[in-house]
C-alpha cells in the first residue's frame, strides 16, 4: 500500500463515490480500479489530496473482511 500525489489523480481513471456518501458533502470516499491496483481518494480533495494505492489482492481481502 502506498500514497501518491499528482499522477494517480489521472482523469483517465473511472472514479466511483461510495454509496454511503451523502449529497450534502461530509465524509466521501471515491474508488477507482486499475489493472494492478485499486485507488482510493477523498472526494473533497480531488486534485490536491493524496491517493491511496492498494494491491488488488489486498483490496479483495479488505472487502471480504468488512462484509
């Protein structure tokens, strides 16, 4: 797992906001799936905040655990 700025904010990624995120702002998380990793960012800091990069196997384990 790592955090990156700049290049990971690519507009080429298809970002999806959490279905638990409200429409009035607040705590919003967005996720984009890449070929080798899953990327997570704060939707309130798009373009200026860090992006968390997690390996696909690690992401699958995380999702399985939180279900």
